C-alpha cells in the first residue's frame, strides 16, 4: 500500500520536554489523512477488479478468443465488476445487509 503524502502540520504548540515551539498534526487532520489513505487503498483494490472484468469481457467478446461467447466469461466479467462496485461502496451499509438485524 502506498500512502498519500502527509499534510503539513496545522497545530502550533510548546514541546514541554525540549521547551521548543513545534508544529504537530491535529486529531481532525489525522482523521482526514486516514480517510484519504483508506479511500486510496479501496480504489487500488477496485481497479484490480476493473482490470479483471475487462480481461474477461475481452475474452468473451473477441471472435479470435477460444472463450468467445462463453457465458462463463461473461459471468466472470459481471462478478468482477460487482466486486469493484462493492469495494467502492459504503461498507457500513453493506455489512448491515450481510448480518441479521438484532432486536
């Protein structure tokens, strides 16, 4: 995983140990950075599914391919496309549908 670059610190404070003025990252700034990192990794994973979907679709639709009009390859393409869609989606909402509701 490649992390996005860290933002410039936005909080000025006094380091009690050294007695020097220092800059640090605020909690809000670090939360935003974490959201960026997660979004970038999610997109990287979804792009793998996109590439796999395209490969299967090419095999299905290329008349010179041994898999031309092979319904399995059309299904493989659809499944990989769905995988990308789910990765890009709201995982909280997806997990609510996957588990039975309590109460």
